[in-house]
C-alpha cells in the first residue's frame, strides 16, 4: 500500500509518499479499512513538529517512519476474528487515537470502538471532515467538564474562534441544544458562522469580546494565548460568577509540560498548574480538555448528521499526494471549516 510518512520531525517538506508498505493485518478487535478520505487537523501539524513526542513515541511500535492522520471515511476490507458487528464492504467513518494507525494511508486498521457506519446522506469527503472536531468537543463537554446534553439546554455559550473546524461543528452542536451562541471570527467568515446558527458575531479585528459580552454560562476557548494574551482571564470575565459556569480550553500547557519535563516530573507539575488556575477562578469551573475517543459520541454524531442538525463545512479539498500543501494551508490559520484529503486509488 502507499502512505504519506515522516521520518523526522520538522516542516511539511518531511511529508513523503512511500509505496510498497505491507497492508496491515487487523487484530481480533479491529477492522481493516480502505480509506477513501481523511482530513488535516491542527494537531497533525503539531505532531509533525514533535509535539507530544513523550506520549506518542511510547505508543508507537517504531519511532519512524510515522503515518499521521486521525479522521477517516472508507470501506471495510477485512474484519478481526472477534468482530461481529461489521461486514466487508460496509461504509464506515470515525477517528483513531492509536498512534500506530495513521489515516493518511491507503489502508488502516481501526479498533472497533473508534468506527461506526457512515451516515448515508453525506459523501466520504464530507464524512472525513467531522469525527475529530466532533469528538474533541464531545470530550471537552462530557468527559472533562462533566456536562450532559440536558445540562446545556438553553445555555449562553461563547466560542473563541468560531470559523475553524471545531468552531463550525460546535456552533451547530450548541444550537441543536437550543443554546444562545456568540462567537469571534474575522469579517470574511461572518456569513458562514451566522448560517450555522451563531446569534452574535464579534469581529476580533474591531471589537473585544470581553467588553461586549456578559453573563455567559460557558466559554469554549479554541485559541487561548496563541492569539489573545491572558485568554483565560478574559474569557472568565464574561461568565456568570457561579459554580455552574464553565471555562473549557483546548490550548493548555499539559502536553508541552510533559514534553519539556518528561512524564515523571511533567505530570505532577501540569496537575499543579491546573489546580492553581482552578483555585484562582473559583467558583467558575476550569476544564483542560484533550481528545479522547468515544463510540457513544461518534454514534450521536451519526444521528445528528443523519437528521440534518450537523452539516460538514469544508474549506478545501486536496489529494492525499498533496498533503504538504494541505499542511501549509492549515498553518495559515485562515481556514473556514476543514481541509479534507481525497485518497487516490493508487
């Protein structure tokens, strides 16, 4: 089979197509999938540069070459000996957290708790745009913040960075729960985010959201200090000062702390930093979120897509062979929705 691999950390020039790679054999609890489409997430660019290597290198069977990619949509080619709920030819989608199962490849083996039947009202390209961003948000809300769908009903939610892949999905998810949603984005994405359901749009080039908004229940911070100094402080300033308010961030120092200090010293130091932040902003709940797989979340996503509550938002489509150019596109930070990869037959 073919795949796009890296043999060292660095820039996108390290992404090289390799042919003649043996097709992997599914374990008893896995399925072999012929990938029709995948996508690029910002985490892929970070991994390419060495982000999280303390964790991911421990997971990989061999350090290099490494196949990146998490989202996938395709068809089942083979099933493991203990798999009974899938058949060869099933059209499936999902997102893998297995560092040995990169999806920027012709075939990939996926654990059965990270795959389900693809909704039949979207294409493979559309399907590949959704699982990672959806399950990132599902993890943030359900696993790390302890919020149930009924807890979110009619809440006031602020999304810092509404036009990216996670933002476009989250607007739709919160609106499906009858939330009032405010977002930041640039003027060029105003029509996009309002079409997805945003009730209030703040152009970050013209206004400061923390001077405009107040009395919100949830701040979902997708950008953090990467774009706004003291982002946590400014996000928390718009929240109701009570124990039902939540600040949820995807950009926290956990992984960088582990990379710089190692697992033994890094884990307790990261815990210390998180507890310090939580104490500072009490009674507001401070939640650091990282991606975790969830079959129930994927099944809920399938239901929402099938009923039309969630629609894919695609910025652009590249051939998998042009993965380096796709990485460059994502690196600009100026995308609307997702960058998706079409996998050639050969």
